[in-house]
């Protein structure tokens, strides 16, 4: 990826709905060149898709939490089964497989505290492979909307 690809990606991350012509104009290239660059970025797997960002409260998901879970025995099959089954639950936004004390962090969004409590009781306490879990309420979730490439290891800016 060169600086031109990085500039194109920056503009797509800021607003993926803008036209190819608008992006081309912003980065100073012909629309046909911009379109070909975007196609190549998709083919190479750099651009993985385009999504609408939805406000969770609009979907009746006003409470978010992270649930840290440890499973036993720590085998490939137990881990894979847990990942697959938990990621399909309607309350789950994402599942992170971790190294360290916790095996997983599960990001959930539910209606309210009562539903979070019910989710934990119904979906976590009855699973045999879960050795332990704990939940942490999320007050605020911020993300970096535009990611830039980082320098290679050992190179400082």
C-alpha cells in the first residue's frame, strides 16, 4: 500500500457513501484510477466491506457490557465451540479470543440491566465449559473512525 491507497482509505473511512468521483477529486487523481485502486484494495482484502453504523438505543439495546469468560478444559474444540455458539446469540456484538487470565471477552448489548442479568444467568451459568465469568458495564464506547497504517516494527515516526 502506498500513500495514495492510504489517502483513498482515509476518505472511505470518513464516508464510504461518497462517490468515486468525489474521492478522486480529494486525492488528486482521475476517477478511473481511483476506481481501479479501490477495486484492487477490495481484491487484496484490505477493504473488507461497507456497513451502516446503527445507534444501539434505536435497536432497544441501551445497555452494553463486556463479559470476561474462562473456559475449561482449554482445548481447541472447547474454544471453537464456545466461539461459534456465543457469537450467534442475538445479544452478542462481538467475541474476542484472548491470551491471559480471561479466554474470551464478549461484547453484549441488551435492553436494560435486568436483561443483562437474565442473559448472564441464562446463557453463561448453565454452560458446562465456563469455568468463570464476570461482567463489566460499558458507560461509553468510543472508536477511532479513521485508521492509518502504522510504521513497521523498529521504525519510529
